[in-house]
């Protein structure tokens, strides 16, 4: 954005002025990573590569199946495609660089590279938050108001909802990135993390971080807590409707349909709320949480939605048979 570019230009101008006064603006950061032990790093490299490979293949396979199988051309799977794209983006922003740093043992990242990593990781994460809320609304309509479902969840509406999620993710990311990177950074450039994350970077700022913390917390309320509230309301209504169902098979089918989504919601929102809504969390705790939502979770989502879903498994078998 224009504000972000102006911020970087002002930092460059400030660098020359501060150098004249024997002070130094931070132009690059040192990522301390997860461990200094060579054996532990080797295990982490193997783990990260394996998890990333499964995440990428799983997400791409899920997208391919939804696009090629006509029986999966429904609103739920359309949103699932978008969720897989967001998963793919989040893991690709974080994991490859972390692996390269561990392999080369040169954990330096430029200021601009750090800002870019914050920007794109928040886009993916914020978009996922909103998509999960939209998917819960979709399940609410499908179970609680099936007569009007097809009239409400039209292709146009689904496209607008998905676009709104991505645009909101970009806006949220722009706000968080600008408020974080436009702060003065002098002296300490060691980030106790394996990637650039806004809350961690704020702890290194030389100036007053109060406004930035308020901005990030406010965005967190909008992107995290509001969708969680909508999801709770949707699933509250779903549970009431399911309990009132007369047939046991109907109840089991409804719970099975929503079970995968609810599991993803709990895993994803739980870790993000700990990271972004509890600023007093220790750095070690934030690193462990970040490993889960940035590395492990993008792998779990396609597995949860595919292995627990008969329609996806059927589409996979059909795709294999066509080969």
C-alpha cells in the first residue's frame, strides 16, 4: 500500500540521518529459530519438510477434486477450496524460509522481507478465520433451513462471501503490517521466533507501541472474536435442530457433516487467540503455538476434511479410476 511504501522510504531517509549521529536503524533481523542444537534442528528440518509436503499435496488434491468432480460443486466445497488456498498460502510463507534458515544456519531476514512475511501470513490467517465463519453459516442454513438453502446460497452469493473474506484479510493485514513496521527499530534486532510475527516484532520496537498494540488487538477482535461468536451461535442453533430430529440416522449424519468443521475451528481459533489476543504470553509459548497454526494446522485441514468425508473419498477413487 501507499502508506507502507512511504513508511519504508521514511525509514531509509531516517537511516542516513541517524548514521550521521552514530545511531543505527535496524535494516535486517536475526531469527533465533526454535533451537540451537544441530540434532534438534535436523529433526525439525525433517518434520517441517514432511508436514509441508503433506500440506501442499493435500490442499492441491482437495482443490483438484472439487474443481473436477461435478458432485462437489456445492457451496460447502467451494468455501473449502478457498480454505485450502489460504492454508497453502500460510504454510508457503512460513515453512520454506524456516527450513532454508535451518539448513544454511544463516537466520538473517531483511526488514522488507520481514514486513512481507507478516503481510502475507496475516492475509492467509485472517482469511481462514472469516472463511470458517462463513462455512459455519453455510452448515447452519443447510441443517436449520434446508427449504431456503438453495435460494440463499446461490453461486453469486458464495462468490461475494469468498471475495469479502479475502478482501477483509488484505485490509486486516495492511493495518497490522503498517502499524508494526512503521515503528522505529534501533539496536536490538534478534527475533526470538522462527518467522516474523507482528506481536513478537513489537517487542523490539524502540518507540511507543501502544497505538500499534491497540490496532492489532482491534483487528483481532474483528477477525477472531466476532467470527467465533457467529460460529457459536450457528452451532448452537444446529445442535438444537439436530436434537429435535426424529430419526437417529438424521442426527448422526448432521453431526458427522459438522464434526470436521467444528474440529478445524477449535484447533485453528484456539491457537490464534492464544497468540494474538493474549499479549502476556511467553515467547516460548508463542513459538509452540505458531508451530501449530503455521505449520501443523495447514496439513491437518485437508486430512480432516478428506479422510472424514465420504464425498471427497468417492471423488478421489473416481479420479484414480479415470487414470
